[in-house]
């Protein structure tokens, strides 16, 4: 097993080529939309269509196992201007793994994504958002958590998901959703146009970092960029 990715690697940081064709204004409000645990052949394409329709982008924190089964969809996520992040191979709790298991979870997923898309992810979201000090020392990628949890996995109700967003959203939020539920895909059809209506730009995590001029650094945890 080669351990090439869970290591500091400056070159990969230069390969950030996603979302290149969109014109974004660093002085206007923005939120990063993130989707975990996919990709899903049923619901990810629905979300991609809504993003395209509204000239928006998101970060998809995929599982290696799902990515492996859906390589064409993975490539499509990137080709349509979005970002892919690493969310582990099969959703193990990283705080309970040996270093070997941890590196396997991260590196295998990086390999699958790079083979399918030509891009290795720049950002990592730990399963369940679990992190601790010991784990952070072993993670050589920036860890992206969230500031707005839509609780879509719990409610499975498009209206409740929508309300969670609009009762809480503010400039610089990182919004957590999942692209594996029909209710989440349905909610996105209402949420994205309404965010734009309210003056927000809908961006990927790396775009948020670039626009806010806050470089994402390995060893750090980011829950928002306010
Ligand atoms: Zn997850």
C-alpha cells in the first residue's frame, strides 16, 4: 500500500482547478455547500443539475467505496465545476483507528478519486466530524467541518431542511447536507435559488477559501470562513 497522499504535498495544492469558469465576487456574501457520503447515482445528478442551472458549485465529500462504484459520476462532478473532498473509504471513526488503518482509509480514497477524475482532493472531512488532538497530528490535509447542519439525515423532510438553512444561514457558513437522500435533493431545488435570491453566492469549500483569502492548511480545522 503506497502512502503518498496523507503527506504534505505542495504540488497537489497547485492542482486546484475546479470551478474555474464562474465569476465570483469576493465582496458579496457566500456560503459553501457540502454533500457527504455519496456519490449517489440516484440523487447526485439531480443536485448537479440544480447547481448548474444556478451557476453554483459545491464540495462533495465522497466515500471511497461509493466513489469506486461510480467513477463516471465522480468525473462528472469535477467536469461540471465542483470540488471533491475525501470523507474516508467506508466511514470508520478515525479516532479509533491505528495509523496504518487511518492511512489506508485516506490514501485508498485519494487514489480512487485521482484515478477517476485526474484530481486528488485537497480537503478532508472526517467521518461524523470526529477529530481529536492525537488524530489531527496524523492528518496531513486540512479538515473541513461545518457551521450549519441541515440535519437532513435526521428529518428526511425537504421543508425542515429548508427551514434549518434559512433560520440560520449567514455569510461564510459551511453547510452540511448529504447527497444520498431524495429529500435532500428535493430540498436543494428550493434552497439554491433562495440563497441566490437572498444575495448569497453558492460556492465550493476551496472557492470559499480562495475568495476569503484564507488558505486551507494541513493540521487545521475549518468550520466556517466568517
Ligand atoms: Zn458522513
